[in-house]
C-alpha cells in the first residue's frame, strides 16, 4: 500500500437547496472533489424548490459534462427550474415523498425601479428558459409538444406525483433511496 487515500467508485451526494449561487457552487465543488477522487458512479439525492433559470441552464451543462455516470434520485420536492436540472441524470428515480412542481417562470426585480427595456429583457430571458425547459422535457421524457400543450405545465401550476412522473418518463421507477455503508456519502452545504 502506497499510503494514498482509496475512495469507493460509487458515491452518494445529497443536495437540498435552491438553484442559485452560492448553493450550486457548493454542489459543483463537491462534484469536482468526486471527479478528483476517481468516482465512477454518483447518485445525487436531490430536492430543490427551483431558483435562477440562468443558473439552472449552466448547472445542467456542468452536470452533463461530468466524467462519471450520474443518477438523480428525487427525495422531496423538485420544483420549477430544478425539474430540467433533475432530468440530466442518466438514471432517474423518485421516492414516494417526491413531487415535481411545474409553473410559469418569474423574474424578481426586488425594490428597484424598472424601465421598459428591462422588462423586455426579462421577458426574453424567461421565454428562453421556458423553451429550454420544454426542449429538455421532450428530449429526456416521453412528453410530446401536444402533451405539454394539453397539460399546460407552464400556464397553470401543476404538481406531479411519482407515479405520474414514471408514466410520463421523468423517472424510471418509484423507489426509496439507499445509502451503502461504504460509499462515503456527503451533504452539500
């Protein structure tokens, strides 16, 4: 033995938080550590209320680039822009307690005064984020344009349970997560 730390090939990471900085930077850093440790397969126990569409798009691209097999496991609410982020997983599961929440996207201006060009920019960005989300849903699930239009996922609030998520192809199965004793699980803070 050369004294180097030996890491298991299959790892488990837990993320519960918003899809915005600094929370997602913590997730990226934890995943970088797993890459550096030689992880071959990572299961991400995932729950998020959503957040920034811009960060969701960037996080999805980052997760897609990881050199290991990523399994996503919904363990609670997966809402708004967190849904397409969840769909990045090669394999996807949900516990009985998971729910997938869809709604129209919003832009927060806070207490600042906003001029008409800023509103147009926000509308353009929101439209782009919704188009991106629809594209991801069509690529990664069984949902078609016609179903998306009929279901009105982005016009009216919609809460999807795990059985419906399996039927629509968001997940492959409803099952409870397991954390093997030898996987060195981590929580992203």
